[in-house]
């Protein structure tokens, strides 16, 4: 689909519209997603009802799966088949993984803000520096004699 032309009278004036596909772009209908994940379409519907994998919806309410959704379908199947985890447990695992990802993102955001603040503080130090002029004068120090005859 990349580079679809909308025609000379269209909103783009005949220019090509740029489509950027990512792993989160919903492009697969349920039958293709079922084939790619190795699951039955009814299983995909069940996982959607349970909230394990939530595909995007078209205006007509049809499901559209992304590459990330298919990856998650495979992981749900693996956890169920190989690890023996029930669907409620898998849902909790997914929720916790999403929470961890959100927290890691927040930590990275806060670290970036802290580094920016530290850089701003360090940048402000430069304005406080006073130039030092080195001289070649020699100063000799001689202690004053004490009234009791000793040296101070």
C-alpha cells in the first residue's frame, strides 16, 4: 500500500500519500491473522473477548491485527501450551509486562529530564567563572619579630 495516488482532483492534488507501516499498524484481517499465528479464528475471537489480544477495529467493527498482535497471539499460545498457564494467568502476565514497560518508559523520561536539568546547572556555572590573570611578580614574606624576641 505504500505510495497510493489519490488522483489529480483528490485532496492531495495527485501527489502520493506516504504510509508508514510499523509493527503496530493494523493490517491483517482475522483469517490472515489466524493463519499467521497458527490459531483458529474462533480462538482469536475468544482471546479478544478475554482481553488477551485487542486488535483495532474498522468502521464496520471488523478486527484488524498488527504484526505486534500476531506476536502476542503466539506468545499467549506458547504460555498456554508449553508453560501450562491458564488464560487468567496469561492475562495477568500481559498486564504486568505492560505495566513494567510503561514504568521503564517513565524512568527513561525522568532520567532524560534529570540529565537536562544537570546540564543546565553545569552550563550556568560557566557564567560564574572569573578570569584569572597570572602575574610574574614575586612576593617575599618576612615574618615580623615578636616583642619577646621570637619569630611569628
